[in-house]
C-alpha cells in the first residue's frame, strides 16, 4: 500500500495533509484499494463548518457506499470538482488528483493527534 | 460455504471474494469491476459460473412435463435449440428463470444457484411416473465466454465449430480433447457462449482459453460477479430476487413475451386474470442524477415526494455511463419520460423513466 509520508491519518482511512494554512483531505491508497472502483462521490458544500469526526461526504463504489469523516475541525473551503466527471481519480491518484476537500482548520493541534504514517500503515496492514 | 473448482485460481489472481448463493465467488479481480465490464463489451470476458445448477430431464412424457411447468413455448423446440423460460407457481409468481436447451434425448435446464434445491423439489413433486430428473450440477462445470471476440476465440480452440452456430442454439464441440456442450447463449448482451463440461476439467479449460487469447492477441480476462451484474443490467436481463421473484409476476416485470397462453402451464390462470385486470405495478428503467440508486431505494413522486414505488436493482452502468435503476412503479407513472425521484440517503434525487434496455443486446442488433 502507498503511504504519503506528509499525511496523517484516521483509523477510518481518511488522510489529512497540511498545505499552507489549509488541510487537504482524502482517502488513503489502502482505502481506495479495499473499496474497489469508485463510481460516485458526494461531498459537503463549501462553507460548511465541521467538527472532527463529522461526516463530510460519501464515496460510492460499485457495490457499496462509505461515509467520509472530517479528520480535523474547521470550515470546508474547497471541494474537488473533478470528481463529478471522473470519480476514478480516487482510485488512480488518491493522494494527489483524487483529493476530496480542503479544510481551514479551527483547531490545528487536532492534526498532531492523528495517526502518523508508520502507525497507520501498521494498522491498515492488519485489516 | 461451497467453492467452485476455480476457487484457488481466483484467489491466486488476487480476486476479491464474497459469498453468493452459498458459494465463495470472485466479485472482481485487481482489474476492477468497471474495467472488467468494459473488457467484456470490447473483447472477451471469461466467467466462472459453476455455482449455477443444471437439471437434465428425460424419459417418458418429458416434453409434456417441461411444457406444463414453464411459461414459454417449448413443445416446438428441436434438438439444438435453446430458449429462455420462467418457472411459475400457481399464483403466477416467478420461482426461477431458466435457460432450456433441447438436446437429442433430453431437456438440459440451467437454473439459478440460489434456487437449485427448490426447483428440483418443485419438479420432482410434480413429475409423473417414468420421468427421469437428474441433478447434473455437481458433475458439470459451467463457464461463460462473452464478448464481440468470444466466438473468434472459441472457434480457435474448437476447430471452427462455433461460428456456424446460430444464436440460441447449442452443439457438442471438442476443445483440447474435451467434449463439451456449447450454447450460443449468455447473460451479458454480447455474443459468445456458455460451456458445460466435466467438472475436473475446469482449470485446464479456463487456463487454455486465457492462453489462447494471449497467443492470438485477443484481449481475454476473467470477469467477476460485480461486472456480471452491471453487464446483465445494462442489457435489460433480470436477476432473480430483483426484477423477478416469488413475489413478482411476469406481467408486471415485462415478461409477457415469455408466456405462451396457447398452452397449459402452472400459473396460466393467475396470469390471465392479471392481464385482464392490468398489472398493479410496472417495472421501469430510471436514469438517476446525483447518486447511485440501489435495491430498496424508494421511488418518489417528483411533485410532492410521496413514495410511489421501490428500486429492484440499481448501479453505475459503465458502458452507457449512467446511474440507473430498475424500479416498480404504478402503471400510470411508467411512461418513458415521466419525471420521478429516488431517495438515496434520505434525499430525493431526480430520476427519469427511460427506455429499456439501456444497452441493446447483440442478438437484437
């Protein structure tokens, strides 16, 4: 499984990566591989305030739907508009072009509390 | 849990496995369900469908017996012909859908894996003296070879034995010294066939077909059950338990064409009453925006959001690139072009009644 060393992770397989003052959120390579082909993505709207752990979207694969949870609290400042026409981006490039939302964090220390890459990799490997 | 003869092969190939009808089956391979679907539509897909059941009926009165049990006209079938049929109960509900192959001295009937035991019990309890009903499922392996280049591939391994066969006919052919029954039939909407052969030859024939594809430069890939579902769905074919079931009759599901009212068959009287009164609901195709409709999603009136029906199946369709559902709605809302909505995660999403099938099967082109 591919791990982005610049990200921190939730046990529910979302990643959070600092990019300037914002946090880029997506799902890990392990998650996209487990889900299989992604066929539809539904995301929270720009402007939505979320608490860590709130649902911020749904990723639909061929046979199932999976909720996506905010790894940090804050405000959604951008959603990936490419995913409507090409949901497969999540499978092809989960850490890059397959990003889901960008959050302006309201409590940055939350990011430190997320799983570091090595810990997440070990946990995900057990699944 | 049952396994097919190719179970270990699928696992070695990295397939995602899951239970289906009591069998541990490949849902998709690392290729992915979407690409597997596309490969079948552009070249050749191989399907391990050994979980399906095969029943062979022979002996005195077998033709009359089969005719009396299934909805379709079969008494005019000659050896080598194959036909779709429904097995109904006395109320006209669909116990199973079948593919019937008229052979030289018997009737070879393919049944759904999930209904095999029930179908056999149903047949045996109604069989007259002298009739022979054999469950051939365990000794027979079944695979499908489907796609626009499937016949080309099968010709290459059979000495040109299949291209001369008309659709919906079968013949005994030989592949690598193995004698098998080949039916130019299928469940994908593409050309190709379904193969029946001794169970112990599964790995050998499966690998031979893949190797021949590689040798001839014919893209050939194993296809899992997820793609099998999207292929049949696009082509307008039902999956028992969804568009047809023991609580659904053929009239409301759009299968009046598979019912021969000029003969006697179990369920005929009930169906005649339904045709007379008009079905209380109709199966329609829905083109949905804003989410993936799935089995069980409510269909709502577009004006006031009142529930009017339910989805029997729904998914993303890779060839027609739509999110679509098959749903039962009141007959007055069944016209193509009717605007409705489907509830997905408690939110109504726009849905439009569209013409079925979404993808025209090869045999209709």
